[in-house]
């Protein structure tokens, strides 16, 4: 019986969520700490201008993450369902196809950066040569060594779907430890500035991938594959790209949002532009650190739900949906309370500049005012992605950014001046809530499901309506 060998299909769901989500959330917190550690060392040993230079290329960095997730998010959706159905040969083929596709995307990215990278960093820094130099030093190694990130992402998603949670909890902890050590050596001792920050991160990622190699080679895993496996089979490429598009385009939306915010700050900001950008860089890292555990929860949720859908366990799938939404809501409410409580202290953790810390305490509560909606809405989108409903997943995940957030970044400043820039995100969350209610209502009319979200059961529990 395949159920007995699949941890996602047996036992109490709260226990399965704990075993699955806890290591992934821990991994995400550790990954998020990379950004916080970099910001701390740059702010403490280089200065606020270094934070501004790194923040200015944050949109380009998010595009790199978007391209990586385009393949990996779709791959993980397919892989979870294949393993849930106990189709290991097809799962191995999917793994090879994902590695091959991700390398093709990665090589195209490197070529594009070689052609236009220098012009890009000069443009985003508003023509400042000094800031552009630091930005290029930070971004170029990220691009040229991006195959490391792409391969590591595919392997991480595969091991997650295979149920290797304990291993995934250990490696990130070692990575962040070495990242701190490398940052201290390269930035504080050797004085390499922003480029030292990048080298610290890349070396930590290299150690993580080496650990994955050793684990794949010497441990018993569901799939016996090398960390790099190429294939000429392209059968699943379209599925990867279709199912991964909502996640990838969400990251593209984050990149565009940041770019639009930086552009509008040049128009509407009354304070020193570089100080406001430095504050925005700190806020971005704080919000990313808050978001990443949610992303980890969504990955665990998608894995659990995908396996249960593949095994046709509809009642269990319904329960998993309820648990994920409740956990996400409680977490977001807690984070919002902490932000309001510590808003005046958070900026000072990274820099000693009073202008920057004042801007952080002013902007952060506004940007996070609708945080309590973020998690539950995110989990609803994951439901449709896990069941392979790319259409609804795309509508829910992309409309908030492309239809609501991006236009509001330009519209709200016309009404509220510079403050309108920071109100765009919370306003988009409220509009996304209304859109989600509409989508679920229409699905309920079609399928008759409670709330339009849960699976329909017939007497034999062998099907669901999408």
C-alpha cells in the first residue's frame, strides 16, 4: 500500500503539518536571516549609502528569484502529486526535466545581464556613479553564479516533496552560521563592502549544495538522483511553466513594485532621497523576513495537499485547507502586533543614522497595516495551485500585484502625496480580499462546495470539482 510509505497520507494532520512545516519554516527563517545579516553588516561597517545601493538593485535580485521559482514552483506541484500517486519513475523524469529547464533559463539570464547589466544599475541609481559601482559589485556575482541558486532550489523542493524534513532543518542553520562568519571576515575585517556580502552568501549556498550532494549520495531517499540531472525529455516543461507562472509572476510583481516605489520616491519624497531609500531597504528586509515563514508554510501546505489530492483523500484535503488558513491568520496577526510594538527600535538594529531610523518608524506601520490579510489569502491561492488549477491560482496571486498594487503606487500619491506610496500595499490587500470572496462565491455556485473552497465528496470519495 503506497499510503503506508507516505508520511503525508497517514497520522493526524496537525502532526503532519508540524513535521512538514516546522523544518521548512525554520529553513525560510534562516534564509531570511541572510538578508538581515547582510543589512546589519553593511549598515554597521559600510554605511547607509551601501544599504541604499543594494536596495536600488533589489528589483533585479527579485527578478532572479522569480526566474528560479518559475521552474521550481511548478515542478514541486507536479512532483508532490506524482509521489502521492507512487509514480517514482515519472517523478525522477520530472526532476531531470526541471534541472534542465532551470539551467536553460539561467543561461539566458546571464547573457542578458552581460549585454545590459551596467546600463541597468546606472539607470536604477538615477545616474549616480558611486552608488552604481556598489550596486554592480553586489548584483553581478549574484547573476554570474545564479546556477548555484537554481540547482539548490530544485533540489530543496524535491527533498521537501520526498519528505526529508530533518535534513532540511539542519543545512540552513549551518548556512546562516557560515554566512555570518564569512560576512564578518569579508566586510568587517577585510573591508570588501557590498561585494563581501555577496561572496559570503554565495559561499554559504555552495556549502548547502555540497551538503545536499552528500545526502543524496549516502542516504536513503525516495528518489535516487544526482543533484544535477539533465535530460532531453521536455514533456513536462509546459506544466512547470504554467503552474509556476503565478508564483514567478508574484515575484516579478514584487520587483516591479519596488522599482515603481523607488521611481515615485524621486518625485514625491521631501526627505533626503538616499536616506528614505535606505529606510525602505531595511523595511523590505523586515517584511521579507516576516513573509518567508508564510512562504514556508505555503510550501508545506502545497506538499501535504498535493499528496492527498494525488491519493484522492478528499476529507483529509479539506481539513488541511482549514488548518493552513488558521495558522497563517494567527501568525500574521502576531507579526503585525510586534511591528506596532517595536516600530521605533527596529531601524536602530541596522544603522545608527537618526534620519534613517525615523523614516523606518514612520513608514513601517503604514506598509504593514493589512498584514493580517496576507497569510489567509496566500493559502487560498495555494489550494488552487496544489490541485493544478493554474487559472484560479493565477487570478488570485497576480491580480493583487498587477491590477491593484502597481497602479495604486502611482494613483494614491496624487491624493495623499508621499504617504500614498506606502498606502498602496495595504489598499491592494483589501481589494484582493474582495476579489478572493468573488472567486470563491462563483466557484460555490458552480460546485456547491461550502465557501467555494473545499472538495466535493461522492459516496466513494473518488473525485473533486474544480
